[in-house]
């Protein structure tokens, strides 16, 4: 009989990645994902899902590199497997371009990306407003396909799913022995973390099957990412903005910037427009604490605050969260494990 009851709060890419890691590695645990919204209604579903990263200021670089490598290796293996179509994961080659050369020409993730190199002068000619660029192959994950695939994998490992809004960890104190908080922006209210804030992202999905390579402006504001069924073009990074409706001014600016980089987009048919609120934070929170709930101390593992890098770091931070859950199990009294 499964003895330790684990709740994972949140059903985005971080929540389901964490739930899968725990359910598969710890068969003695009964794992339940609880969330108000599931795919296709999560923030992850809006994400372009391409694997890039940025450095966080207060987390050791080695830990960040491990997060990236673990995620990249996991998604690359999927992209190269027979499960790729069902998982919605593909390899993607293209260019990251800069108006001015970046201070760090070899970012922390560059050694893991495939064929990472500086662009040649002839390649840069195509982008006259940019003076420096990098060519590489990375991985792209279509979350509207990947999240249902992760859920299926989770259920196969014995996991349970419950659609329910959790307003307070107190609600879970009598039903679960360990709580894993992957609630993203919801952590503002759920655990009172005012350090997490919305970063509004607006994107288009367009039909442009002639586009095969991504183009990403190094400032992260303008990007064109061909996917399996459509091309994602964006975007915005509006901090502290809670608006969930598409803004016409943003729409026009996005299309104008993207068409400047890729003129053929002017002929693309718009399939839809979506807005998501990324869980911004100075640093992602991947740590554990003991919280007083219902008269007892309950171990809580946090894994949230990835900003626009949820898909990029989800599997890596999920493995860290799994390690923290293991520590919680080791410190539990024997009776709790029976």
C-alpha cells in the first residue's frame, strides 16, 4: 500500500514535470496533482516553449547549468524518440541576433545547445539592424500537446488528478503528508510571496509552413518560432501587468517587429492570439520549509517563479524538487511512512 500522501499544487509544465518525477521515482508515495486550471488553460499553454535560458543573480551557476542540462537532455531525448509527435517535442534550428554584441558571448547554456557558434557576416547581412548573432539547434516543446502527454505519463505511474482551486495550504493539511507548491504566479496568494509578480506575454499563432528556422532577438522581445502545427510570433514582457486580454497596440507592434525580421510573415494567416502571465521572480524558488498547518508541521517543497523560462527549466527544477521530497521522507518519523 502506498503510504506517504503527496500533493502537487499546479498543473502547468513545472507542476506536471515535478509530479511525474516524484510518482516515477518514489512508488511508495501516492501523488495527487491539484489545480484550478489544466491544459489548454494554463500559462504554459501560451508559452512558445523554446529552450533558451538567462542567468539568475543569486543562484549558483552550477545549479542553473544543471537545471538547463537536465531539461535539455530530457526534451532532446524525447525529440529524437518515437514519442516525439505524441509528446509535442521537436528540434529547432535558427538564429539569436543582437543589435550590440552581448557582454557574455557564451551563455551558461551554450555548451549544451547543439552546434552553437557565432553567425558569419554573410548570415548577418539578412539582419542589417543587428551586429552580432549566434546560430544553434535547440528544442521546442508544444505545451498544448506536451502537457496532456505528461498527464498521461503521470497517471500511468499511479498519479491522481483533481481539478480544484486551492486557496490555502491549510486546506491540504489533513489529507496530505507532503505538499509541493508549483503554483507559479498563484504563490503570491497561496503562500504570501510578494516577490513573485506577473510578466505579461502576448503572442500570435500564424500559419506559415514555409518558415523552418527560428529567429530570436537577443532582447527576448521579438521572436519567430516555427512549431509542429503553426508558428509562434511575439511578444511582450510587461512586468506587473495583470491584463489577460489581447491589446491591439501590442498586436500591431508585434507584427511590425516580426515582419521587419521576416518579411514573408506579412502573407501569413493569423490563427489566434493569446495572453499569459509568466510568474516573474528575481530567482526561482526551489527549496523546502516546514509550515505549521492544522496544528502540525507539514513539509512544503516550493518549485515556482521561473518567469519566461518554465519550459526551459521545468525538468531540471523538478529533479531538484524530487531530491527535496526525498529529504522530507528521510526525516519523517517511521510511523508516518507505514
